[in-house]
């Protein structure tokens, strides 16, 4: 019977320990300040990176002109060693993500990466005199520029096709 008493003490000690842990966690949650307000979007100035990419890339690097103030640039990078990859990310006025992606990487591989696995729908549309093909995916939708030689240009993100089209329409290479 001596073993039974020891097991009861062990179970009781475990329950008491759990109670202390729950009390401490509750105290930490209640009395340590935490901020639940949404964080402001960090805006980046991409002009220097754009000029650098336009000098270095073997293709015309695209960036938007004339977007409203509601569009906020949030990320930018050019990687010459990585298939001359250009990335310019934005939050649109509705708070959704839109990115311009360009690269000399093999088109199927680059499209799969840039669109996060979106698939071609077979639908095309004319935007600012250029033909773009629609891609739809679980996470991102995309517009892919047709007819460009030597590189692939993609406008992709969580935004609606209307917002992706606005970005595609605003793209300039000079």
C-alpha cells in the first residue's frame, strides 16, 4: 500500500504545479502590456534600387508611375546573381498585396515561384496596349505579360484582378 500513497502525492503535486503555472501565465497576460492595434505599413523608397536595376538588368525593368497615394511600396530588391530578378511589392488602397516580378529565369519555373503555384486560365486581356494572361491560384492571382523577349514580367498578389490590372496599366520601363 505504500506505493498507492506515493502515487497520490505525485498526482496532487502535478495538479498544484499546473495551478501555479496557470496563475503565473494569467498574471503575465493581464499585467504585461500588449498592443493589439494594427501596425502601420512600413513604406520604402524604391527609386535608388530602380535606377540600379535599370542599369544592371538585361531587360527593361518595370515600375509603376501615376498610382494614387493609397498605393504603398513595401519591399524592393534586385538580384543580378539570381537570374536578374526584380521585385517591387506594394499594399494597394484596399490593404491587399500586389507585386511586380521580373526575371530572366526559365519562364515555367519563374511563373510557379512568382505566382505561388497559380495556374493559367487561358483568359487574356489588353491593358495599356499590351496582352496579359490571367493566372489563378489558391493564394495569389496574377497577370503575366505576353510577348516580352528575354524576360518574364508578372503582376501578382492577393489583390483583385481589378487592382492587378491597375498596377499593370501603371507599369513603365523608362
